[in-house]
C-alpha cells in the first residue's frame, strides 16, 4: 500500500470551507463560482498537485490529480456551486460540533475533503478529481469533462450524497410538456368555446393514474410530479391553449420510452418529452464496492447500508465510463435549507477513509 502523508494544518478542510463560502458561489453567478475554482486550483498547485482548467460557456471546470494523467485509478467528484441564500448564510458558523452555512453540506464540505485527499496522496497514488461548477442546474460541466476524456480506470466516487452510506442507484429523469388545444371564447359564454384548461386537466388525470402514490419507505418506483402550469391571460376569457410540465423519475433503463408511449396513447394531449438522464445502478457485490464499504465500516464502527437515491447527482455523467460509480458524502443535514449543516468531526474521518482506500487500489 502506498504511504498516506500528512498535510500542513494551515490547509484544513474548515479553512477551505470558510474561504469558499465567503465567495458566495451561487450557480448563476459564474464569476463567483469561477473564483472558488481559481482559489482551489492555486492552493493545489502551490503544493505540487497537477491541475488542469477547462471551460464551458465561460464557466471554469477544475481537474486535479496526483499524477499527470486524465484517467486515474480513482476519480473523485464534488461540485463548487451552491443554491441561493440570504447573505448571513455565507458566513461559516460553528456551534456544538456542527458547521452551519450555505453549501457546507451540499457540496463545499465534500469538495474540501477531496482537496485534502489530493494533497495527502500527491505522487503516492493514482487519484484525480473533477470539481464541477453547475451541478445544481444539471452538471453539464461534469458531462463536458467526460466528453474531453477525463475519467477513471477502476472506480468513480461522487461526494454528494448521504453520510455513513454508499448509494449505488439513482433514478432517471424524464421531463414532459403536456399541451392542450381548444377554442377561445368569452368566459360568460363557455359553451361557445372549448376550454383548453379542461382538456389539460382531464388528460393529466389519466396520466396521474399511471403512477402509484409514493410514500417514505415505499418510493423506489416511477414517480410523477406536476411542476409548471401555464394557461390563459385574462380572467374573463376561456383560453385556447394550456400547458403543464411534468417531472417523472423512473427506475428502469429505457423506461422513459415506454412511459412516453403510454402518455401519448392515454392522455389525448400533445406530448413533448426530454430525458435528462437514465437510471444508474451498481451491484453492491462488486469487489471495489465491498472494499469501500469495509473501509467505511472500520472507521465508522458500524455496518454500511446501500441506499437508493430518488434524486440525481453528477454520478449520471460517469455511467458511460464502464467502472463502478458510487455516491457518498460527509454526514450533514438540511441541504438547501436555512439550517444546512455538516458534522465537523467527520471531515478528517472521511479524509482518512478516502485516502486509505485510494492508496490501496
């Protein structure tokens, strides 16, 4: 096994989190997110880590590696962008062993741990990391890095998930627009028209019946959520068109095609679909997955579960690499909320887990 080095205490994960949080790297503020990428690149370069910066539509994407290679044994990934918040949330607060603030859990804390791992293993193991800058709006920066040839020979780990677990599956995403056409008329004489809203709601009711209700503990199946609705312009006119957007999460690869066929057959509406990503699932019995879970169990002192994720992460962009992809993260809670937090004591623990796992590949 390669040796695992220590790093100067002045480059602590907490100091990195505090610095990046203060830059307010909200996804839509490209300049702010780029400043975080620049800060991280400078920090890593100053300590001899190999750094490459790519761009997508003016948005920087950072790749860093312990060796001069685009395909390391282990590829790590976390994102530097965060969702919006009030200004006070961009000042790191420490209380009762917890770190509070925007992005501390999703996902700046995880990015800081990856930075520490790269510093510790520089020249001693084959590890690379993609730090994306638009994960909160789809992660096209990660997809671009894969397109440019960055990847992994053995395994990819996305640090953007549940703490104390190894997530091995996430649902696919299908976005659908329903459009109803009718005939406009005065609202005082609705019999003279054909209300597109009525048509839309009737079609949506048929579609909704195709999806079983989801409940906590019973959600690993296809789900449906209506998210956007547009119809009409004034109160006293029956609209001639109405539109609804659906967000569908599906669990079977290729299941989006079957869903679209059923929607078109049953709804009586115009249907326009766009698949964001296919589902991702890795077998828990894979040797590297087992080894990772054993390393985590040894450090955390308990059995490691393998949950499935209803949402999506940048893991979807690594599916084509042909290596196992897993999702994990430093334990924290309330991502995107005003109470977002991270367990401070777990930062060095996860650093040790990842460094030792990577050094043993």
